[in-house]
């Protein structure tokens, strides 16, 4: 199926001329991109349609709120296009384009002028990974790697798979939601995955379905193609205001994904990124949504962790009582922080760890420093 890309609000028939005029300043600051397949999933008669909210700008994105690099990813970037925050996992940011642009994206800085994060040349990152034998997992991300042609992907995946200590290559992608025909219409992509998995390097497709309506017949067929090729498939997404901020919506998503063999891996607390205020949900509300959704599904569908990707590590939000919120480092940059508990005073209006009053936690969090001493860090 031929999918047409929509790169300007004037091409969007679902908006009135007045809506286009009001939203144009937002699209000028935070780039807009959509395609004809995904636009066809939206109920344009409903201004609150969750899929519309995922991709169509809101005027409140221009509110002064958050920062462009909320998790301080630049701190963990040893060479351009490569991040190394956790011991065994490195990220290669291989491009700066997606099939469409989620309005709540935490890496929207990649799509702005003078972006210095992603790189079309993966070789510096490749050399860094070769020099660090503790890296066994490499995540290809961006942007969206599956927007690249299969010839380019073959080169990148082949180079990474050739590194002896790399056992797993992850591909972070929302293309199965935005344009599943990228998979369905390209048998060479499935052949690349099959060949890579057969050679001993496992491929994981880290999908990004935010709402169960994205699990269309073509999308589920694309999941099957990737699984039949030998890839493992999982899903991860944040809680987004107006999209999936109802327990029954997440429960439906969890349930359907478990049937498809693409279980939920993480549910993320939205990062406080510039432009994202209208999409944010407070921590306590997010925890309630997550726990209620899990209550509605079987054990196979409730394997996800609710976590925030904080500058210091991936912090799982475990629970709360009337006075406190309980968290744990599921992943940490500093060795000493891994597995450590964090207890904070309950604040129902807080969106992020930095807004909470920490009662107890590892010394590095109680007395934070902007510098990470090499001897204390994984990398």
C-alpha cells in the first residue's frame, strides 16, 4: 500500500482553516508530520479522539514548561549518535525522522534545527561499542530506524552484529502503528531479521503502541511477520493525557498485546519535556491508572513495570500509601544505586522525581552532583 506523508497542516483535510491558523505557530516550533494511513484511523468528527491527540498539535504546547532534554541524555553521550547510560546497553541514534511525530515526544530536540544528537554516520558509535566489551545489547533508535531503507538497515545491523560481545540488537520503532506496510510490503526486511537471528544475534522489536485502536489488522499482521522471521516483539509507551489515561484503555491494550505475543515491557511516566505539558499525568494518577489496568488482566498481560527514565536511572514506581510514594532503581548509572529504594513524601500534583521531597534514598540522590565520577559509574 502506498502511504503518503503529510508534512504541513495545510494538507490536513480534517482541520478547519481556523484550526490550521491557530496551530501553525505550534508546528513551527515543534515539527508536525503525519501520513495518510494513520490519518485514516482518526475520527476527525471527534476533537478529543485519542489518535488525533497523538499527532495533531495543541496550542498549549507553547506553554513555558519543561526542558528539551529532561533526562539529561547529553550527559551519557560519549560520541555523537551514541548513548551509554547502563553498563550492558548502548543506544545508537541512527536518524532523526519518524513515520509521524508524537506530540509528547521526549526527543523532539532531534527534529529541530542544529540537532547534535542523532548521526547518519554510525561508525563513531560503532567504534565506541567495540571498545566496551560490557555492552551486550545495542538499541537502534532515533528518530525511527524503520523509516530507513532496508539496504541502510542491513549495513547498520550487520556492523553491530559483527561485534562479538553484542548478543542482542533492539530496534525501537513506532512504524508498526504509524505505517505497518513498511513491514508488510518489504520482504527483504523480514529476510534481514531472519538472517541476523539465525546467525546468533537476537533481534528485539521494541514497539510503541499507545492505544488499542492502533492495533489494526495490518499492524497485527506486521507483528506476525516479524515474529515469524525470528524477532522477539514487545511494547512500551508512556501514559499520555487524553490518549490512554483511563485504566480500561490500558487494560485493553495489555490484553490484546499479550494475545499477539507482543507483551507490554514498560509503562513510562511522561518526561517533563518542553512542549509536553498538555500530555502529562501526575505520578500518583499514573500509578492508579497502571495498577487498575493490571487488576483487569491476567498474569500474562501484567508483566510491565511502571517507571520513569530519570537522569540517574530507570526508577520503578512501586506503590504508595496516604503519606509516601515508594520507588526502586530498576536500572541505574551508578553501580551503588541499582536496586536501592527511594521513599518520597506523597505529592499528588508532582509529575517527576525532582518535584518530590525525598525522605530516604541512596546518597547520590540525597546529595546529587552534576558530575558522575568514573569509578562510581557503570560505563
